[in-house]
C-alpha cells in the first residue's frame, strides 16, 4: 500500500448509496457514488478522522454470504459482494500491527485507534491477558479516560461499574467488584501526571508483549490432516497446536520466505533455502486462502518498509509529531505549575482561615476571662460595702452600750438589791459590749480583707486588659490595629481578617482479484535483506524490575482467592509458561532455531 493516497473527487452521477463506517469511538455516514472504489471510501474516512498512517488500517465488512472480508481498494465497492441492506456498514479497523508501537506509531489518532482495538480484544478475550496484567492495563485505561487520580473527587464504586477486566479473570477469583477496584486504584494513583496519549501508549507497550497480540488465527491442517492454527503476524507465520494458541510449535519469519501462493484450498510457501522443501498446508475455504495471502502480502510489505529509511512523508510526520509533543509537554508543564500554585494558594488560604478561627477563639476566651474578672471585682466591691455598713452599725451599738453603762453606774447605789441587780445588768452589758466590740473588730478586719481583694481584683482586671491589648497587637496582621472597643466581641478584627482573606481568593495498497501468488524476496534483495536483518534487535528489553515486582506481588496476593476449577486452558498454559520462566519472545527465539528444512519437516510430522 502506498503511503500517500490520491484525493477523492465526487463525480456528479446523480446515483449514490448510503454508507456507514464505524470506528471504535465514532460513527461516520457518507453517500457514495455507484462507481466509487474501495480506495475512494477509505481515503474519505482517513481524511475525515485526520489519519495519515493509513497503511495499518482497512475497512472490514460482512459479505452477502456472511464471511468477514476486507474491502479491496482497487475494486468498486458495489462489486465486492456487500450485503444488500438499506445502508452498507463497514468497520474501520487496524488490519496490520506494528512490531514496536513506541517506535512506529506517530500520530496520536493512530495510537488511540490501536488502543481502543486492543483494549476491546482483551476485554472480549480474543487476546489472552493474565489476571495481574489485566489489572495493570485497566489502571492505564482509567488514567486515559479520567485523567489524574484525585482523592477528593474519587467516589468508591466509580471503577466497579466500568468494563475494565475480562470476564474470564473476574470469574476465576472470589473477589467482589470493590476488591478489584481497590487493586486497580492503587496503580491508577501511581500514574499521576500522565496524559491520555501517554497512558494509551503505555497500555499498548504492555499489550504488545502478550502472546496473542497482533496474531490473525486461521484453522489449517497439514498433510496428516492434523488440525492446527496458522498465525499471521508482523514478523512472519506461526504454527500452533489446536489446543494452544499461546505457544507456537514452529515459526517462519518473512526473511525466510521467498514466495507464497495457493491453489484452491492448498497453500504453498517456498522458503529462501532452496534445499528446503515447500511448506504446504490446507485451509477450509478458498476465500480463507485469499485472506491469508492478503494479510501475508501486507505484513511483508510493512516488514520490508521498516528496514528501509523512512519515506519523506513519514519523516515529515515524525517531525511534526515531535514538535506537537514538545508543544503539549510545555503546555502540560505550564498547567502543572499553575495547578501547583493554585494548590499552594488553597493551602495558604486554608491555613489563614484556620489561624483566623484560632485568633477568634483566643479573643473569645480573653473576653470571657475579662468578663469574669469584672464580675468578680463587682461582687467583691459589694461585699466590702456591706461589711463597712455592718462595722459602722456595730460601732454605734457599742457606743450606746457604753452610755448605758455610765448611766447605770451613776444610779448604782440606790438600793442593795438595785446594786446587785445593777451589777448583774452591768456584767451582762459588759459581756454584750465585749461581744459587740469583738464582732466590730471582726467586721472591720473582714472589711479590710475585702478591700485588699478588691484592690487585687482591680489590678487583675488591669493586667487582663493590658494582656489583651498586647495579644491583639502581637497577632494582628496586614496592618490591623486593635482598639479598645474590640474587647467585648472581637467582631471588628474578625471582619477585617476575613476581608484580607477574600483578597486572596483564586479568580483543565491492495490485491488484484485473481491474485493467487506473490514473490516476497527476489535474489537481488537477499543479500541486502540479510544484512538488514542482522542489524535488527534480537529481543525486546525486559520489563522494568519495578513493574515485574509489582505484577508478582499482585499475583501472589490474589492467588489465595483463585477458584481452580474455573481456570481456562489458556490460564493453565500461561501458568506453565510462568513456571518455566518463558516469555513470548523467548518462545519465538526457541521455535525459530534450526534450519527451515527441519522446521518444515517438524510441521509435517505434527
């Protein structure tokens, strides 16, 4: 397929038919002329969604016989056996997968379309994903959808209602939706600061290491009629046993294949090694062989393109993508700084409001203490006044008693009886006088004591007022000056502090219809391709140690909740791979070892 597509020009024929094209996140409607070709429609869709990396995608449809087909770009749409429905429907999907998503996918829209397609394939269980990796992928999907985790706005159950995990994973563990949500949330919170395109790319980088990622499976048989699976991938052809789609039994890379062709249901692959026999298998239908050949040609073309310098268009796209990424990074940094400043201002505002509340409470307590001091002073003053009045009254009674004594003494001698009576009366009067004098002295002492307490109370009142003045002067800010009339309530200070706080308020290509064979490699290409292949990376870098530790930890944590009888065959096969320490890439290296002749012989003996 060529990199650059010719523009679509609508001709005025007067006849058209409605077409609906579905992407995984949009629905597009067009009216096509009856003479429109598949390329016309394909280009129209690509322009509509702004897609330039067109070589990965195709238009998939179900033909009138119920067979899933890809629209041929060089033929008229109406000549390709489309269903006779009022509206013709197509799915715009990734037809060929990149070898390395991070290195090859340039446009954000391309990344997003692949993210949606791979995510759907994992959730629908068309791609096997281990439980622990499913949780990690779900956390990136949540980050791409909702953005950064915010504890203040996050509501429990928000993720439990989302379609985030394959049903196969949910069924084989005794875990509630809330338990799964808690584990997804832990990783989700770690992705803070990651943009949507970054989260989707991280999702794809993990998903591309899954065994079934990017594999188109077709049921085939060998010369012994053994039922097998053929897997067409970006790197070559894989052969799988009927019960095991995870681990290929053998594989043939595109660099090892010279020519591919089919004759009815027989599919023939000629290896580069001329001493090797042809690799022959049989499919169930001729239409299936046509589809296999189409996918082989497309994947091989991309395989060769990746090993050549980028075209001018791709170089331009990468430069534009780099500039756009740099611009978005600058914007994200700016937004992050603004967000940090806003959060700082919010914290300062909250701190000042807290200090205001503390000041108001301290003022209230000080006013309360002052009020109690004034009440105590008033009470002591009243007691002192009463004591003085009682002392004066007692002094008056004592003087009257003295006068009575004197009068009695003057008439004491009238008679003896009067004398005796007088002496008795005198003694009683003296005793009463002494008692009155003692009471008067006691009252006077009480009055003196009350006066001292009153003086102390007045002094305490004065000290309380001075302390309040000193407190208000020391804790006032923004040039707030306390004045004496603030003591009773503190309302003036509070209103001025609140006014200051308000001033700080904060003002997100294509095959001919009769094509049955295709030369993958000519003799002139052999040496150059071999040199290019030698320069290729032998294996992908292993996942980071931190990520692997996290996955192992989660696997251990949920292992105790596993329901063994609900495990699928793929789960058991994956566990055996983990036990043996095998990965997708170590398996491919192992089955690719040995000569092509030996691998062909191995396939025929399966």
